[in-house]
C-alpha cells in the first residue's frame, strides 16, 4: 500500500497511490458548479530555498505565509520560511543545521503575544531525536527550547504544536519514546521544561502518533495515532486537561471505518464533535475516509474515497468553514492521479474543487489547507512545480466565501 524508508530507528511511511489509480486514457478534470482558479505562488527549487514542504501553512503578521520544508536549505536539513503574498517572494528564516534540529515536517505555531514562531524537527538536535524550537518572526533569532533525549521523554516529533487555552503551555506528540517506545503526549512550560503527559501503550491502546493535538473548550486534548503494519490501524484518543488519564475513543479496524490516520489531526465544530481523515480503509478498502467522532467515541464515516476522480488517500487533515463545510486534500486520485482538493458538505456530498496535474502543476499534497476569510484555500505540495521540489498554492474561489 505504500513504500517505507527508515530515518534513524523510526519508520516513516510514504503512502503511495496504487498504479490502478492512474488513468489509461486522457481525461478532463471535473469542475464544480462554481469556478476555481489555482495559482502556484511559489515553486521550491530543492536548494537553498528548501524543498518538499510537508507542512501546512499559517498566516502571520501582514498576511504573510509561514511554513517549513523537510529538506533543502543551506545544509540540506530543511528550512523555516516566510512568503510575502504581495509579491510571492520567499525568505528563509532559518536553515537547520542538524545540531539545532533536522527535517521539520510539521507547520509552525504563531504566538501573537510574543510574536514568535514555534515548531518541531523530527530529527537532529543534541541527541539526534528531534527538537522543539522558537523563531522570532523576522528570523533574526533562533533558539532550541527542548532537545529530545530519545527515552522516556519521547523521540521524533512530527507534530505541529498547539498552545493550551487552559494553562498556556505548548503541547505536542512524539512518534516514539515514552514508557513503551510507542510515543507520547508532551507539554513544554514557558521555561522549556518538558513533561510527558501521556505514554502510549501500543496496539489497541495507541502507538506512533504523527499528528498534533486538538483541544476542546474545557482544555481536554484529542488526537490520533497512526498504528503500525502488524494489525494496528490507529486510534482516536482523548487526554485530560494536563494530558493525563488518556482514553481511547475509537480503535480503527482498517475496514469500513478506515485505518492509518496520518498527519492530519482533528478539527472541531462548536458542538464539540471532531472531524478527521484516514489514509486507508473505508467502503472501498484502500482509499481512505472522512469521519466524524463525538466526545463519547461514536464514530461515523461521512465519506469513503474510491481512488478515482474523487480522490484517494487523504494524508492530511481538514479545515472547516463557518457553514460546516469541510475541505481537504488527497495525495492520489483525481482526474490525473496526482491528488485533489475536495469539499465535503454537511450532507456528505463530495465535490472535487481541483485535480492536480503534476508537472509544473502541484502534485502530492500532504498538508492540511489554510482557509482565509474570503473562502480561498492555501496549501503546499511535496512535488510538482517548476523544479519538481514542491509548491505553495492558492485556490481562489469566485463566490467570495460562504
């Protein structure tokens, strides 16, 4: 179902689209009722400017876009960057050096009070097991605020961080480490003191979280674990206000309910329900789902991808608008086999907003989208673009938002 490669002693899975998704004859992209225009804002070269952005984007001051690339930069270990949307010029805020972290896969967190950016690297640092870092918004100051040691404190954070609305701490996950080497939920205080809030126990009790966390209005934390390939298809879990008292809300079977929830994480609605994706499973076995789960663990599949023109294998999470419509990406399927941008309305009707064509067009989007107030969708792709090293794009919608 996918290719695997090893970074250090952890396994990273690259979900690959089955060759049956590639259409043998020429096809025309399905267009929705309302016109969409996709514009590539920036094409990475894979060199000094970075390459392969797995990260989602965030808005910072003056509407600028911030993110990371997993590779490239001056040292080849990735960069943190900003793009000025007025002229679409990119600036590298930091080149990772291995000593201060390597291969940031996740997006950044912007703190409006301190005007700092926070993020994680899945490798590098003092012990080689990843870091948590901060950057001043203009890139003039960079600081590692925590080096993972690779033991009970956790190792290999792939996650985007969140700031708790309960106690102001930073929270995230590590893919491995903890009491059973199955991953952790951790917190960081303002002084950089790390605390393991929860250690995953493996198997049906959760293991190997790639994604970050979501939080409800009461301060409780929610997230997903990816699982492995020995019969564990991942979980949805809840932790307490300070991380403890973890509870598995749903254990995926790899069948109709989905399996292997990847980078996406969860997004909440005002009623306290959460929405997410699985990169595998569903009614069509291999192509993934969009699902809803309530706080009591009742899971409902809202849509099962077919792997055809509707898309297949959504590695990324979702974004929700004020009307309750969900937006996301698939890494495969679509009219050309290079993935899609899709909309799922409240009735579970899926509309393909754009099919990626590859080549100079984006291909292989692995990150959640960013929705602005006008209903435009910003995102990244790890492939495609002028130099085939990934892109930043925006899908402009002519209806002016919902």
